[in-house]
C-alpha cells in the first residue's frame, strides 16, 4: 500500500533473509543479544555484530541505535529495545511508539531507502499484538506525512496470525 511516497507492505517470513538497507532488531537494553528475533539476527550476522554492539553502551527502551549488517543480506541493523508489557499503565504505548518512530528516523538519517521491522515487543515482552500493530502503523503513517530517504517499509511477520493482525491495521490507516 502507498502512503504518500512510502510503500508499506506486510509479509510473512524470516527477517534475517531480507535484502533491504536495514532490518530492525527487537533487542533488549543491553544490546548484547538474546532469544527470539534478536537471537536469529545475531546468529545470521555473526560475531562481528556482537563486537560492534559491545561498543554501543546499551540503549534505553524506545531508543534506536544502528550497526553494520555483517553476514546478513541487509546492510545495517537498527537495534531498539521495545517495552515489556506490564499491563498498559507504565507508559508502554508511548515507548513502543518511540521504538518505531526512532527507528524510522534513524534509518532515514542514514540514507536507507528500505527498512524491515519485526513485530516489536509482541513475543517475549508480551505486548498485546492488536494494540502493537495499531501503534506501529500510526507511527508509519505519521512518518509518511513528510518526505524522506525511506521509500519502502516492510513489516516482516513470523506467523500468518500476526500477518493478518498487521494487514488489518494497515488497511485501517488507509481509510
Ligand atoms: N524473523 C521475523 N520475526 C521473528 C523472527 C525472525 N527470524 N524470530 C522471531 N520473530 C518474531 C516473534 O515471533 C515475535 O512476533 O519477532 C517478534 C518479536 O518477538 P521477540 O523476538 O520475542 O521480541 P520481543 O517480544 O520484543 O522481546 C525482546 O526477547 O529475544 C529477547 O533479547 C530479546 O530481551 C529481548 C526480548
């Protein structure tokens, strides 16, 4: 779907296989790897990624930091710790929005034309996925309102159920 000059699509797949300028890693604040998509990205990128992550000094929830992609087909990785779901009254929505917004802006600042996101915070961090998808697409719509280097945003879901939720959220912002 086209949102101004931004092409937005929701796919089902493994983000570590995508040949885009940058993929986003749903990290933790240490930025030193973990399970889920974080583990998959570090395994595919190789140990040089961890080496570079060690120089970053971690990240606050909602912040985004960029590294090389190493053995990944993607040129870069943007690492962002999303919020852990604690019931919705600890500012989780705003922190998740910040992860998406800061990753989009950081990609554009690094002259990336294509970016792929996983479903940040909806795995181990247990953020309810319907709300997470609404927040994500709201930030993408807001970002698309002004021109930038970014031309393509892919949301790479790991299950068809997740894909349906994000597809629904994408359709909802088009109206
Ligand atoms: N490609 C795309 N998506 C993936 C992949 C993959 N290879 N592997 C997992 N996912 C999906 C999960 O199915 C989920 O939908 O990524 C989404 C995010 O789930 P997590 O990876 O568990 O991330 P999150 O919920 O943000 O929790 C982050 O988990 O792995 C640790 O170090 C990480 O502490 C951090 C926490």
